[in-house]
């Protein structure tokens, strides 16, 4: 299994290098999707099969640090792959592929502890599934917010860079960012409600206020407030992008941060 993920790390790093090469060549509107997407589709198939193997063989889902990170990476890449057929996602790959390669590499170096959960536990599986999908959507929204900040800086400096020529318009980036955020927020709402008010049905024990719960609720409040203000006042721009990143950092601390501390640092 580690060999597969080493191979996938190299593939995603290669796709990232390919995307940056196209950006440097000024291939914005003529970006070679027909070259990138088939390679990504094949890599996602291999990646998904590797993640699905324990589910098929042992009827469990593994939630250790390395496996969880790999699963979130797959989710983000799949959302990008599927969305590329319907939305102008040019530019996202410049950040997505390097992040995917680094996340897989960190999972290989710090695999964490083995912890398996039976897939027959439907409430728990729904909670985990919606949480991971929300992570993927918020991850894409965060990458779009970073691109928004970069493009916004370029426009304010009135300097036409190769990056600005490669990216879609600022309005397109912001529209995609909020669309991804809305979808993620709906899923996160289910995850937060099921993990707090119905904790006993989901986890088999009453809810306890751990740092994971606190940061999860905090991220929900950040995204909810951001989307509410955007709906009421059409709020967007630099501050909206920054708050999107803050919300994702809070979400990462709630789940991946807690796993890293418990499994890698404290060895629990």
C-alpha cells in the first residue's frame, strides 16, 4: 500500500509541475484539459481503489491520520475533476496538486494509529461521509479564496502577471468560492448537528465538549456568518476570502489537527 501512495504522490507532483509549466507558457484559455484530466482520472481510480481495499476486505473504514488525509485529498481532487466539466476551474490545479502531493507525503511519513470502524454503523458512516465531503468542498473554496487574493493583489497593483492571465476573472473565482462554500456549509450543518445533538446515536456516547467539538462549531459559525453577510449585502472581496481561509483553518484544527496531536505527538 505505501508503494501505491508513493506513486500517487509522484503523479500529483508531476501534474502540478505540468500545470505550472502551462501557466508560465501563458496557456490560459488554451489550457490542455485533454491531457490533464485523463491522467487525473486514472490516478483517482488507483487512489480510490487503494482507499477502498480495507472496506472491501475487512468491512471497516480506517480513520488514522495518514488514511484520513489521503481520503480528504481524494475527495478534493475528485470534486475538482468532476467540476472541471461544468465550471471554469482553471488555476485551482496550481495549488491543488502541490497540496495533494504534500498531504500524501505527510501521511506516508506520519501514518498515525490504526483505528477501524465498522461500515454497518449507518449513523456514524453518514456523519463521516458528510464531514469528509464538506472538507473537500471547503478545501476547494479555500484554494479559490487564495487565488482570489492573488488576483486581487495583481489587479490593485495594475500589473498584468502571467498568473493573472492564466486565472478566470475575479468575479468568476468569487462566485465559485461561494458556491463551493454553500454546498460545504449544508453538509457541515448536518455533521455538526449529528455530532452534537445526536452524538449518542452516532458515536454511542453522549456529547462531550472537546477541542474538536469547539473548533467544529466555530468553523460552522464562521462559514454561516460569512454566507449570511454575503447573502444580505453581497459582501465579497479580500475580507471574505480571508475569512474563508480562517474558517478552513478552524475546520482543519478540529479534525486533522486533533488527529495529528493525539496520534503523532501524544502517540494515543
